[in-house]
């Protein structure tokens, strides 16, 4: 805003400078007017061109604006009150209001009005037309008030903008913390908590076998080995979570989804004894039977499949589970179907969240992070439950090599 004021001043001085030089008396008066033209033009140009550098200097030293006002008064006397320099006089209280607030606006508006009245009196136009002579002094007062008001509005707007920025930053931090807490909750539920539940079940079985009348050493050894494997798996999953929290590592460019699912199915079958069939991926590499996907996508799909199988084992009492992956047009489809009892009627995510069952809730959150559609229900079969996930192909498949 101040830069625009100086641009207007510069234009008005340039227009009126020739008239001021022509009307000045020869000798010392011409030199004084010429010096005033140079000082006012150079000062206005410097502040217009580099306000960020020289503006603070004008803010700290109001006397600089007072000196400029006196030079402008000299030009006004030489050029006459009817020249464009009268508009420069109006700019001075406007600038004072923008820079120095109400007190500065009042002082410079009064000073500039007094100068204008003196110039009119010196040219004998004050008594000839008093209303016209009071026009520019009145405009100086109005301009000073307008500048001070504009300064107040700009400061309040800046304060409101800073406050809004701080609130947005706090909201962003809160959302980031909430998202990270939700991610950790999903990882804990789908890995460590689930494995520890398996450790507890295996330990209960070992305790029952050991408390029998004549315990079978082979059975005790097998159950103890299951407890040890489950405990080692829980420790490995805990280390993996800590690594994700503490380290910044660069993941591999691709992951084979079929290999990831096969490893999860093997671990699940060894722990539960429930047979799982993993059908070859439709649309995968026919020679190797692989399906390369982005590493983050592979991790989410593996977790969803693992949770679906775990839910079927705990709640559905199935005899078998089937896992299928296929590429269908622009989608990668993952489905996990069991032949168990199925979901209770009327099951909703809100109800599961209220009752502390976070498995399906975590699956839905993982699907959301992938921009995928998750469907849970009877599926194509008359019996059991099917978890179906449709991931956009552009999201699932890795980017092409450069």
C-alpha cells in the first residue's frame, strides 16, 4: 500500500516539476526548487523501488517524512496550489496514517493543511474563494483518517491470518498424531496382539497337557515348541514395529504379493491347523506366478488377508479358507472366503468399535488408506463370509521403471 502511494507521488511530482521550475525566480529560488525536485523524486523512487529495505527507516524516523513535507511545500509555493502538487500534499497524511497510525496522521494532516492555507494566503486566493481553498486541506484530514483506518484493518487482518495459520498448523499436527496412533493400533492388533493371543492359547494347552495324569512327552514337546515359536514371532513383530518408529529406511521398489500371501498363509496354517487354499493370481506372470505390487500396498493387503483369516478361525468355525487374487480391468481384487457360520445379522463397524472388536475396523481403515472398496458379507457362496477388496490398479501396481 505504501509503495502505491509513493508511485502516485512520483507521477504527480514529475508532472508538476516543470511548472515549478518555470515559475521559480531566477537565481537562488531556481536552485532551491531544483534541489527540492531532485530530493522528492529520488526519495519517492527509492521508497517505491525498495520499500522492504528503506520502509523501516522511514518508520523509525518520522522526521524524514517531515523534511520531505517541507521540500514538497517549497515545490507547492513555486508551482502554485492549482498544480498537481496539491495531490502530493494529500498523499503525505495518507502515508503518515499508514506508517504512524492515528497520532502521526493527525500531526501530518494538520501540518499539511497549515501549509496549504499559507500557500493559498500567499497567492491571495484564500479570501477570493474560501470553499475552494479549504478543499485540499479537508482532503488531507480525510486522507490521514483513511490511512490510519487502513493500517488498523491491515494489522487486524494480519493478526487474524496468523491466528488462522497457527490453528491450521495445530489441526495438522493433531490429525497427523491421530493418524499415527490409528496406524500403530492397527499394527499392534494385526501383529503383536494376535500373536500374543496365540501364545496364550498354546500356553493354556501346554498347561493342560502337563497337568494330566500321565502327560505325553512328545505332545508336551510339540506344545512347548509352539509356545516358543509364537513368542519368537511376537518378538520379531515388536522389533519390526520399533524399526518402523525409529528408522527411516528406503523400501524396495516392488514386492511380490503372492509371495507375501503365501508366507502369511503358511504361518497361519502352522499355528491354527486350518487349511487355506491360495489360488494362482489371475493376470500374474504365467511363468513365475508372481504379482509385483508397490511395497506399501503389499503390506496392507497381507494384513487384511491375515485379519480375515484370523476372524474366520476365531469366530466362524470354518473347515477351509480360500484366498483369491486377480486383476480385473482397472482393479486388483483380493478376496478371502470361508465356509463358517458367517457374520451375525446387523453387524456394523460402529458396534464393533464400541464393543472393543477392532479387527474389521482396522481392515476398513487400511482399505481407506489405499483408496479401495471393502465389502464384507456372504459373498458368492450361500455359506460363510467373504472379505472382498477392490484396489485401483494404478495404486496397487508399482510405477514403471525410468
